[in-house]
């Protein structure tokens, strides 16, 4: 599977390996009388697989032509797809759907690999039709919606009560917010959902992780199954037998993320029990969290000591943390900040204040003029401000939260009262909450395990959290007063997370929550399993 260039790439032209098309066609098509829809057939990868499957079922040629419909926008690709003897309609899927399928025709089988096109590259005329159809069926797409999502949801609406869907879908279905509504829909529309996932990236030249979605209506079993394979070779070796022994998990009909379905029922049950444990405190009962400062041009506003000296801005700057790598321990101390300054890190923020240009000092005016010569003032965030050089500030952070975590999330106390850019999140503790206890208790195996089901991970393996996701954290605070933050800070600076977890788990989980050794090992296994999956992505991208 290789990305196509130019126009074809914009239309999401990433074609499916024959092994996957054959696997899905074999699973989905059970009789030569099955009616089949391929909503985005491209040059015919799936139509070829469908033709081979009909051949296995000894279907006559006319059955293939009469029972199988492929839809393709591009006439050249549609011409190539016609070689397989099916009916091929050269038209936009959404227009075709509106005119000939919606409420008029249903299928026994729907298979395919919908195009992956972001909102801004989704042609407006097609997008309007797609979104109008989604609205008609109760969905609420937005500016984050990728084209694969209406392909999937609308195709499902055209499935017969006893039908099957087999599709190649971006793994972001499991975790992105814009797919939350679709997750809830799929869990109620299908009786059984199976996802085949791969530890290796199976498509050449792109970093998009995909899953194989196998949805069945009208079957006896109900629930969700996740089958995790190494790669295409593993799929070919095991074939359909890989689906047989997977554990069935009850559907959660909420809009929550689905990464939790990688866990066993025993692991899920433990997380559910801890979610209902009143001794574990919701983040929203401990702190507020929000994005850091958005300057609009960090090259201008965030500078190092050398730049401060050159431009004589000593009285015009404030301390700031601009990168998570500048935070080594569990607190930012005066010594830490001094070391950052000495090592040339960009930890000064240019803040002349909300002052008219002519009332600024000569040094400030010269620096701002230099910024305008570099056209920094034309950047979007800068040009929409009344004074482009004045970045409004809200509350100062009591602590920071790592926005993009590699191994694990972390809270760092802001002893130096520094500002922070939006590469991190800022934290303000609620009245009466002892911040050092929260920062210490944050590092425990339960919170780490939970974080892997809350955050989002893409091709690079980094676990990313938005403020809303940080608000879903839960922290065991019972007996947190026994934790020695200074000792934990030393361990953190030395990279000794194993020592930290052995220490905090003993106090917070074993003593504070009365968890058994087996339950603590389960939590550790959840964290290792989930973090290991995303870190595998990071290693493949090198």
C-alpha cells in the first residue's frame, strides 16, 4: 500500500494490501447470493478480493455483476476497477448514497477501505452532502471530522439486519473525540464487534495505524473483541482462526475511548472497581487545569539569557518554562531555573506589558521593531491582539502537567512561579488542597494505568493529554501524607521510576486502598501493556 501523489493523495488514495482485502471478504461474504457494497473501491483492491471469494463459493459470473456494487469518484480508477466483473458506479459516494441507497437499498455485506481526508481537504460540495446525510441519521460532525467517518457510519445505515461490515479504519476511531459519537453508535448498532489490530505498521510509507473492523448484526454473541497480531504475516498464518479465541468484553455504550478494550475482562473489572472507590479522588476535586501560554511566536517571545543581554531586556522579561525536557524532577526550584539560564535555555518571556508603543522603553521599542521586520506581528495569534507584542496572562501555575508524555505523565510543582508555554498544562490547586501531596501521589501505578486509557497516542508513540482529559485523572490520596516528596524528587531526577512506584504503591495502593499483590501486579501489567503498544509505534518511526 503506497500513498499516491498530488490529486490522488488529497483524495485519500491509500490502497489495501490483497491479504487484508481477502481476509475481510472471506469473513464477510458467506453465500453467493450476498449483496455487497464497496463504497470507495479505488482501482479495485476489494473488488478483486470479492471476485475471488465469489469464486470460492462457485458463484456464476452474473451473480458477481448483479450482486456487487463498487463506487468510485475518479473515472480512471473506476475504469481499472471494472476489470473484476462487478458493477462499478463512477460517482461521488455521498451523492450516490443520497440518490440510490439511503432508505432505498440495503446490503448483506459492506467491505472497503474508506479514504482518509481531513476536513480542510474535503471538497465542500461533497462535504455538505456527507454532513447533511449524517445529520439526517442523528450524527453531529464538526470541523475535526475526517472523511472516513461518514463513509463508515453511512455505510452501516445501509446494512441489512443480519449483515456484516468489514472495513479498514484508522485506529484513531478508538480515541479521538470527534469519533465519540460513532463509538457509541457502533456499540448499539452491531451485536458483535471485532477489531483486528497490528503491533507493526502495515501500510507502506505512512505512519497511520489502522484496525480491521468486523461488525455483525443479528448474531447470538454480543460484545466487543480485540485481536492483536504482529503484522500481515501473522494475519496470513492464522487466517480467520485468529478470531475464534479472543475474549468477548461487554459493550460500554458510552462515548468513552476504546483503548480500554485492549485489556482483559479481569483488568477492566479492576479499573471499574477503582473508578467507583471513594478513596480515589477525582482530579477536579484537587486542581484546575488549563493550557499554558500561547504567544503566537515563541522565537520572539521566549528567549535565552544571551538574547536578553543583547537586547537589554533585563527589566522586560519573566521566567518561563518552554519545554517539558526542562523539568527534571517533581518541583522546579530556584537552582533548577538558574541552571537552565546558565545552560542557555530559552526560559525568559518578553512581557513589556499592556502599554502603548510610544510609552515603552527604547530597548523594548527596538526589540518590537525587530519583530515586525521579521513579520512576527502578522502571525494569526499576534495580529488578532490589540497590541501584538502584549500576550495576555491569566492565573499563574502552582504546578505543571506534562502534556505529551513519553514514559508516563508527571506533575511538577512550580516553586519558581514561572510562566509556562502551551507545550505543558498549568495547574492551580483548589483551596485547602496541599499541592505537594498531590504531586507525590500522582506517581502511582493506578494513575499511570488509567492515564493510558485517557490520553491519545498517534504514530510517534507519545501519550498526549488535552485539559479535558487531564480532568479525568483519578489519584489515590488516602495516606498520601506519608509520602516523602524530597526522596521521590531525587529518584525522579535519577530516572528511578521503579523505586518511586514500589514506594508509592506500597503506601497508596497496598495500605491506602488495601489492594492485594495480585491487583497491584494487574495494574502494573495494564500500564506496561498499554504503554508498550504506543512505544512500539515510536520505535517503528525511527
